[in-house]
């Protein structure tokens, strides 16, 4: 019986692997600033995701390079990412944004994002452009809070 369950469970692995993107498929050398209204929020695993309708007047915050990124358990140079963040070259108004797994969102105490909520992310596009536009969020900005999404909070 146990062997049968293992066979059934492992049969689904290729499907799960195709549905979930690892960090290696994203261009980590070009951080993007995306800001706007959350739409079609899916608060579930393998990671929370949403559509982000970009603000019509999208621009980099003038103080972005001076903001203090939160400390994470992974070695991420957040300050450098904040300083290098750029607006996307693509003209898409809607971006699909992958956040973190729910357990990590809970570790950061991120409240569930709601439809219409104003948020921003620093994230990365896939190395190979996709339609629709897709970004993997490294940092999430909600109100005055900043959350690091690559790993858990430092010390947590």
C-alpha cells in the first residue's frame, strides 16, 4: 500500500516542477520596479501570486536607493538591488507577479493582499521573455512595510 502511494505521489512531480519557476530562470542582474494595484490575487501555494496593474504614472521613487531593506536569512544585497532597480522596458500594463510560498509570507507577517490594494515590488523578469509579462518578486512593498521574499526574516 505504501509503495502504491509513493508511486502515485511521484507521478505528479513533473507536473509540479513545470508549474513552479525556480530563481534560476529569472534574470537576477536586472531588478525591476513595478508598482500599481493588485488584481486577481491568488493566496495559495506553491507561491502567492497576483496580477499587478501598473500605475499610469509609473516612476522610480526618488528615495528608493536610500531605503533600508529588511534583513533576511539568505545573503541578499538588498541595498544594491534597490539602487539598481529600473522601470521595465516592456510596455505591458498588467504583470503577473509571483510572490513567496505562504509559509514565508507568514514568517514575514504579510497580511493577505486584497484586490485593488496598492503595492510595489522589486523583482526580476524571466531570462526568456514571456507573454503575459511575468516577474518574480524579491521585495514586496505594502504601505510603509518592506518584506524580503527570497528567504525568511533574519533570526526567524
